[in-house]
């Protein structure tokens, strides 16, 4: 479990008892004990007792509320908070529409394996079945049933003495199953005192327990295959974040080549000489060729082989030569054809392999070995239309925009790419090329940051991919680490869905830069229709000057029409200020992102189209 959960603020180290707490206060007590700092949501009558308890916690330096403008945004913020800190993301909503508004954000967390505690309110139990305002129990609009499809633990708390066991079970399930859990609690239950015999569990100790178990027999079989393979291929997914240093050492020891899924590119330095690019959505031809021509061993670490990360379930990847290493059992359901499944803690498995290889190798890795190539681009990664990356044309090419973002933001910047064309341009072209330190010393950052499971300079929500996710998630990321700049790359269509959440970044004084790819269109829809020779319909958006919104909110706003316009931004001042800014980029809407694989999977164009 993430190391950050070790910071216990309560005095309990073993099972003990607490007196004179109501249910709402006990919930806050538990969250404090596992190091949670923020709860994201919108207040309401049915959850007033929880906000009262949070207010008391805030006064003593504990848990603090962060508002959202819409409950979906609260779930996205909780998602981003976990990705940045490794701590449990917590979101809260009142009964009825507040709870139903959470569902899209919770579903996104479910699909992307994000531990999250979802708290919803209910009217008082005696009013159930009597058409109470915003009732969402089984006698109303049944939000418990709705959320049951996208949570790993889901329950109504109908008696105060149920709370300790149900809350403990929910939190443990969130981390063990890697996903959201839900408790719905009636307002009268929240106000009731917990009996003096109620047990309080040491959750922090249980969450900090090292999960070092692994299938040793299968790992030994992998060791044999690695010894027999002249040059294995490593397929790195975002689930391998905690193990990335050990994987990079394995690359060195086995002379392996490696590719990443789109959401795992941010785990590595893209200038690594053994890197062959992104495989899948927004990916590189060099990565596709690397997987296709491999005649040896392909080892996948922390990958769930969804459509976008597997290039539409490519047969070159998903075949009987694949070895799949993972700690989430459900991920193995996507690779039944694999030669070998190895379940266990990925970092422990990789450490076991490296120890064996080092003990039997004459060519040990040296600390001063530099695995990075020179220049701003990796010559082993084949980019589509690389000349446009350097284009000075107006309107600015989205490829050139990625170059400017790569070069103008500091090496500890967190980038998030939203659903739509942003999620194609960023994995393909964004380089974050300031990160030039040796990968074994620090494969991501150029400062003293310590790597954690959450370390990732480029974050995406691949599977559920809701438009606007990156806007709320960027706020959650920044709330978790406000000393670093966060850049949200989004489209005008996605921004129109969730752009109101910028006001929360203002309230919280968070350094989030919202980069809006403004083409007055649902760009992915427009290009998809054109490539598929479908009817050109319903993709147009109103032309909007987003800097006017920035002006109305009292924050900096900039219009970018050409690469030269970036010189008009004082980045030193911008990055030093508290609070967000908006960069409205009028991109060349005629540039087609690398999206053919997606259209082939949909059946919109023939398989043999290139």
C-alpha cells in the first residue's frame, strides 16, 4: 500500500474504544487515522452531520473540505488526489440528485482502478417509503442499486453499530480491490452517538502492511524464459508504477526493449534508448512494429489490455507467447491466451528477478551508466508527421503545441490529458524532455521528490474516458501537491462540460494551468466522421473566447494562435503565482490525430486502411 498511509494522526495503534462520538465524527476519525487530508463534495441537508464533523477536524488541523461545482467533479477530484498522493480519495454527496450526479465519476474510478470512498446521505429512516425529499433508498430512486454496478463494496448503514465494521470493510476493499466503495448513511444515523463498546480498528497499520506475496514458481518460470530470450520485450502498463525502477533495472540486465501503454508513458523517461514508444491509442508505429516482429518473450507488467492500451486487442500482443505479470486478479481475465500468468506484488517480483540476474551476471549495471539518448527526440521512436512538431504555421498545429508544453513547463509538472483529441496528441507528442536524469536514480523528476505508486508525469483515464475528467482530476492532483504546477490539456467540448470547476482552483489557490484546444468542434467526432465518410453532423460548437471567462474570474487568460504567441506569456511570473490560469489555444482543426485504430475497432473503416 502507498507509504503515505503510514501517517496516523490518531493515538490508536491497536484495537481500542472511543467514547462520546457520533457516527459522523467516527467517519472523520477513521479518515484522519489513515492520513486523508481532504474530502471533495458539495454540502447538503442529508450529510450536514458529516460536514459538522469535518469543521471540527479542520479546526484542529485535520480533514478539510474541498467544494466542487458539480458532484461528478468531486469524484474526479478524489480520483486525481489518489493518483497524486496514493491516499484514499474521498467524495461526498447529499441524497437523491447529489448521489446520482456522482455516478459518472465513480464509474470512471472503477474502470481505472482508483481506490475511492464514496459517501452519500439519505433522509431519516422513518421517512423511507413516504416520498421524502430526495429519498434514494430502495423505496425511492435507489442509488445503492445504481452504484452497486461500479463499486467493490456498497451498503446502506441502517444502525449506528454497523458503521465501524462497514466503514473498515469499505476502506480495506478500496485498496485491496483497487476501486471505489460506497456507503449510504441516513441523516438520523449520522447524528446518533456510538455506544461506548464500539470498536475502532487500526486501519493504518493494516493498509501499511507490505503486500509482498507472489507466485514464486511462476516467477522462476519467467526467469528461465528471460534467460532463453536474446532480447525480450517489456510491455509496461500504468499498474506497474510502483515497480518502475525495478523494471528499468530489468531492462538493463536483460537487454530488453520496452513499450508503454498511453497512460504509462508518464512513468518513464521517453528519451530512454531502449524505449520504442507508446502502444495503442495515440501510439507510435515503432511500438507497433516492436510488438509485431518480436519472436521471443513479451512480458506485460501491470496492464489490463483494454481496447485503447492494446491497440484494439492486437493479436500481435495478445497471443500464447505473452507473459502477464499483475497484482489485480481481474486483469488476468483480459489475457486468457497468455503462456503464463504471474500474480503478485509487481515490485517484489521484479526485485526477485533482478537479484537472481545480478548474482549470475558478470556485467553489473553501473551507477554512472546513462541510458538516455541525446537531443529532444528519441530516434528509436517513430513519430507521425514529425515535421509538424516544429511547424511555425498559423493557426498553431496541435503537434507544435505539444512541443511548446514540453519545453516551457518545469520538469516536475504534472500533465493530464482529457478525453478526445487531447488524449491522442499528448501520448504521441508530449515529451517532457527536461527530465534528463539517469533513470535508475530518478526516472521522472529533476528534484528531490520521492517516487511513490502515484508518480506519473502524464495521466489519462483510458477505459471509461469521460469528457471533462482531466479538469476535476487536475484540481485533485494539485490539491495533493500544490507546490508543483499541474497542466490540464483539454478540448473546448470537454471544457464546456466541466469548466466551472476552475472556480474551485481559484478558491483553493491551486497552480493549475488549463490549456484548451479550441477548434469550435468536437474534434474527435469531426475527424471520425470524415475518415469514415459518414454524415458530417452535430460536431460544431459555438466559437468561444475563453479568456473572457478568465477575465470574469480575475485570473490570467491568454490566446495562442501561433507558436510566437507563447513568447507573450511571462512563464516565470505565471508559474510563481498562486491560482490557476487559462490558455486558449486556437489550434489548426484540420490536423488529424492518430486515431485510425479506434475507427477500425468500431468498424467505421476497413481493417486494411492505413
